[in-house]
C-alpha cells in the first residue's frame, strides 16, 4: 500500500521508517543536525511550511500533512489522498 504524503508524492508504507511532528523535529538538535547533514536527501513538498517529517531509507520528506492524518493513512490499509 502507498501513503500520500503531500503534493503528488506517494510512498510505499513498508518503506516508512518514522513520521515525526514538526515540534519534535524543531526541538531536537539531533534531528536538525541530521537534516543539515542529509540535505541532498531532503524533499520539501510542503513549500516551506511543513507539519511533519516522513523518513524513508532514501529520503526525508517535509510534508504539509499533519502527523495524525499520515499515521491514519499508513495504518488504515486503505489508500487515501489529501
């Protein structure tokens, strides 16, 4: 199953390592350091105003969709858009 994480981006749910909310990302020095080190893997699909960070083995997505909505999509087994 795929999870719509914003814009036209769909991610296979089995590839999602973590979904973090914006506050957790901003409050964690380690997360900010990771983002800075892996800038080439960062995909901003939120156009600067993200609500969550979706981490996969190959990319990190700044998503405009709230963490609760993304988790529901990932756990529901039913593909959903937006």
